[in-house]
C-alpha cells in the first residue's frame, strides 16, 4: 500500500474537526460540541487517514 500526501481539502476538513474537538474539550460552555468531542477527534483522524491512503481524497 502506498501512502500519499492528503489533498488540501481533506487536510483542512481534518484540521477543522480536530480544532472543534479541542474547543469542545477545553471550553465547557459550548454544550453541543462538548458532547461530541471524542467523535469529532475520531472523525478528524479517519478523514486524515483516508486522505493518506486514497489517492485524490
């Protein structure tokens, strides 16, 4: 299996999801993001992993 660099769009999506997960963890006054912080971090990892393994994603 070849590993490719992720496209800019998949990297930006993963970055935004990761930042939302961090904000949900450190800012408890936002209840909607705080509930899903774990799943946002998992989604960011999966998007980044898909961007590395699939060409053009």
